[in-house]
């Protein structure tokens, strides 16, 4: 069985999608439609923008979504048995499996980016990558930080967990995690505490937009971040998508569950090869490649 996976924020690069735009008329239509919906030339920033321009949340999220979805929707060989996306990538996955239209998916991603940016500005907050410790150790140390919000945010693969929370809380946690034997406890260059309770204002704003959007019965299950379990019913998909902003990304668990349910091949749709690397660390015996 084939599992198609879609990356999240951080995989962007200058020139992203230009080859698709120039070589494929169907992709060009999607890029032009995105520019029209967003009201600015996203395609131009993707093709020619500086790294700083591309790091802006209102650019990064729609750009990665557009690139990933264009690869999937314009491919003759895209026939998924299951899909999943890492954080932002879950929206790409839901367009690819026909739960959302391209236009509605893009509007939700744009709204998500704006809501997250607003939530980031309310309190100094950040994230940090922790390598070389068991999940339980990281979770316990996060829970031990008093008076600050610090939580496990991204379960990427065995021995690689990202934590999220207040700036002070992350500093304190990193100190304790290094003392506990972490090989690496490094702050990430992100604007805020994604997938933590500090995203609650963004979750509320996005929830209203998701509830107002029409979803369709997907062509295959989506393994969602909040539960790591397959969902095919619209009500369940929407509920898990709303929970996603404040819940951890259970990527390690999602991949393991997809393998348990028959996935032998993981095909990444999007820029770079981040998810292929994680899949191989989770289970070296499965195939992982780009579409």
C-alpha cells in the first residue's frame, strides 16, 4: 500500500515550484489561482523572494501548501491508499485526498498563518529540538517546569522531539534536558510556540473558519496529527483539524500506525526530503521517496 505524505513549515527554498509552473499547464493554473485568491503574487515570492521574505508565516505556509498540492493534483501516478501531513502538511493531505477543495484549503491555510502570527505576538514564545532522549524523559522534564508553559510539540521520530512553550520555559527546560543527557537541545528559528496551549487564540479563530468550510468524504483515510489514527468521517476530520494547533504532532506514531495498517511505501509530495528522512529513522525497512 502507498502512503503519501506532505511536509510542513521549514522546507521552503528560493525557486520552489518554478519547474512545476514552467513545465506543467495544470500546475501553472493552480499557481495563478493562488495568487488571485491571496491577493498578492505568492508565486513571485516563491520563485524570486529572499530567504527572509520566504520565512514570513503568511508566505511560508501557503507556499509549501501550494507546492505540495500542485505535485499531487497534477501527477498521473498519484493514487493514495492513505495520506498524512506534518502540521501544515495536514491541509495539503486533505486537499490531495479530496476532503477539501484547493481553493478552500488555501483559504484555511492563509487564515491559519495569520491566526498563528497574531497568537505569536501575544507572548514571547519559541520551540526547541531535543535529540537523544526517550519521549517520557522529555515529557517529564517539560511537566516539571513550574509557572511556565512547556510541552512536547512534535514527536518526529525515535530520539527526536521538539518542545514548545514560553521563551523562559524553553530556556529552563533545555538546561534540564542537557543535564539529563540530551545530545542536543537547540532553539529553533520560529516565531512562536506552535502546537502548544499558547496557540489557543489561533485555534479558536481557525475553528470558526473550519466549521464554516465545506468538507467532502475523502477518497482514502488521513492519519491526523492530533490522534495519529486514520480518519475518514468528515466530523472526525474537522474535530482533529481544529485540535491540531494546540495538540502535538504525533508524526512518529502516525507513521508507525500507517505501517501497521499496510503502508510499504511512503511518497513525499513537497519541497526537500524532510519526511523521507524521518520515515527511514522510524522504520528503515520501508521505501521512502519523492513523487
